C-alpha cells in the first residue's frame, strides 16, 4: 500500500473564509485534507531505526489492546460506555514520544490509547475497564476515567470539554512553581464550540501558560458531521482570536505529529506560551461500542477510503521500504502486542471486585497535611 494513499475529501462550510497561509504562525499545511496537496509521510524529527520500531510497537499495542476491549465489551466484561481509539494511534504515540516523564497529560473519554502510550500499565487499564480493584482508578472510573499519578496522566473526563479549564489550571501551577514542564490537553473537534474552550484559550494566552491544546479532529461529534455542527470548519483558525499560535497537521502521520509537538513543547518550555494544534484523523470504529461502524451517518465507502491511511500501515510501509523491518520482525512485534493485550485481560479477569466499603472512599481528600 502506498503511503500517499488519499483521504476522502471533506465537505467545506459554505461560509468558510479563505486561509491566509502561515499568518499568525499557522501551518500552511492547514489544507492537508485537500487530498491533491497532501504531502507524503516523512521523518523530519531525527529518529533512528530503533525508535521508529518503538513507535510502531506502541501503536500496535494500542490497536491490539482496543480490539480485545471490543471483544470484552461484547462479552459483558466491560460495562457502561466504551470509546475505542482505533485509527488515531499516531496522535497518542507521536505526542507522548515528545514529552518528558514530568509533563502532564489530560484528556477526554477516548483515553485508552493515550494512557497506554503515556506508559500507564496495560494491566491497570484493563482492570479498570473491567471495574476491578486493581484498576488504575480502583475500578470506580471505568473506560472514560483512567487516571495514573505515577505518569502524570490526569484522566479521562466524560463531560465534553469539561477538562479543558483544568488543563489551564495545571499549566498555571507549572508557571507559578517556576517549572519548565508542559500540560497537554486532548479533546475532540466538537469541543471547540463550547464556552469553556474559548474561556480557557483566552486565559491561557493572557497569562502565558505552558499548555498545548490538541484537537483530535476525527470529523464526527458522536454521529454529527463537523459540517453540520460547526459554522467554520477551519477549527484551528480560532487560535487567532486569542493571539495564539495555531497549527494543523496530518494526524495519521506520526512524524508530522512529532514535528509539530517539538515546536509546541519548545514554545511552552522556553516562552511559556500556549499552542492550539488540530490533528486531522479518523476513527475506524463507531463513536462508542453502541454505535454502528458505518451505515448510519457515514458510508462504507468513506470508511474504507480513510482506512487506506491507517497510521500503523503508513509507518510499517515506510520503515519496511527503508529495509529496517522484515515481515518476520513485524510479526514478532505484532505477536508481542497481542501478548500484552492477553496478559492485561488475564490480569483483569483475576483481579477482585472492589469491596463494598470502597463506596465511601475517595470522596474527600485531606489537603491539610
């Protein structure tokens, strides 16, 4: 498969203004979804062969883990809501590979892949999905509320955009303590229409906060296309309203993600300035496990066209064509990823249910000590 396979074109908003190139620091590749101008995948971030394999390994672990989550949900082992990350793995992998262990990450409800890429234990994540006591949130949070203090992973949050102001608070604390960490905040494109998004970006720019706001634009807010919900589909242009650098990148290209993150993290650490990044992607599954993959609000043809730009296949093809990866090595990496997912399943299955008295813990925290 060619790494230059094209994405299905998006329907542009009738009143979308003309883009003005790199004005205000915008990436002139903001039209990356116009398939005729899409650049081929390239590595401009100085990775070596081993790191490229590690990026592929991370994406495969996420993919195989999510596939087992789908199976577990169908068997009733996972309850409540379950939003899979399949198709968006280049974003989580590329972003986390550019962060330091002491940086902070906060995200929305499609959080499994991001938690895995950040280094949260697959066992602890699966146990949390199963509602078991060994889960990273004690079995009380479930799919949408993964949290891990050891990796500064501050959650999955179920309320659309509700966590965006928290990211500004974390970034404010970093600046107040005179540290040079960054806080990365993930959310979907539908969240750019809520008040908290605008209020937070205004404060982040006004107060010079080291925050990186990442829009994972998979083009659908639940079952509603962005063309039906957002008057101006060029969501990254909103950075201009807050004197903030805005970039739009191909979220299926892990190297493009890393390159953009290199600029944003340097800006946050050295200048204490925020960045708004639109990462254009596509989810291969439905909005959640209760949502049809296609046939309702998107067609099978659209899905199949976008799956030609599977981020795992793009990276595999690039390093395979460079002679850095044999098919045998790929199968070994894939088998290892499947083993990680199976081990997580077995651990979660064996983990005990939370004790009844746990209903009364983690309600209040003593901050006086």
